[in-house]
């Protein structure tokens, strides 16, 4: 399987980077083709431009500012996102990735009659998220209602294949997790990714 692995963290020595490395190595060892898109290292600009927003309903929509990323997204059969949750949400650079790359004509087409949008990323049949939170599990799930998972599964995943393999692996209470806990989480990531076929 060809997998687009998207990393969204500014620090090269972050735990997110360690998760991405574990994922990349495990997937490659399993025979998958892995395309690592490190948004910070590749200098991705998350800002939706005035022209991009102004032409949102133009046909065809102009994706020239992100053509390379769009090509990588269209070539993928799997999409794995690696990111921390800040303020119970995506890092701004990852939100910008959705804003700019999941564009009309790429992720969906508008219904000219104003009805439902039509998904176009049906090439994506596996969509996983590897993430961390600074908050404990009960705050994320019980108090906040797990907003990132909801956004990914009910919103963004809706643009992908109908029988999508969706999964989210999260390490909660990150600021208090021990080294042993971090190592155990990396082992868990390796274990579940090794079973992707």
C-alpha cells in the first residue's frame, strides 16, 4: 500500500517525530511504500490565500499553490497523520493542510444544485491518526467529547473511500508520561501498524 505519512510538529526531536519514525520504519518493513510529508521541514504554508478563498466555487478550482501535495494525496491509498493536540484541536499547520489540500476538485466536488458534496478521495482506504494530548483521557473524552476524533471521523474521513479503515491512537496526559510509558506507546504503534495489509 502507498501511504502518505503527514507529520505536523515544529520540533525535530519531538515525540511526534519519534512516532512518525516508528510508523515509517514499521510500514516500510511491512512492504508498504511510505511518502513522508513533514509539513514544517518542507516549509508548508498553512495560510489559505485570498485567491484560493475567493475562487473556492470556481470550476476548476486553482490548486497550483499546493499541486505537489495534491499529487501526493491523490497517489496515496492510505493517509496517516502524526500530530499533537493543542487546545483540543489540530496544530495550525495541519488545519492549513486540510484547508488548502482538501480542496474542491481534490477532496470533493460541489453539487451545482446546492445539495451534498461528492467525495473524491476514494483512493484513500486507510485513514489513521497518531496523536498525543496534554490532558488526561477523561478530560478529552468525557468533558470535551473527543473533538479531534469527531472532526477526523465524521468530517474529513467522509471524503475518503466508503469502507474506510479509520483508527486513532492517542497517548494522553503526555506531559506526565514516563519514558517507559512513551516507549510502550511507540511499541503499540509498531505493533498495530505491522498488521496493516
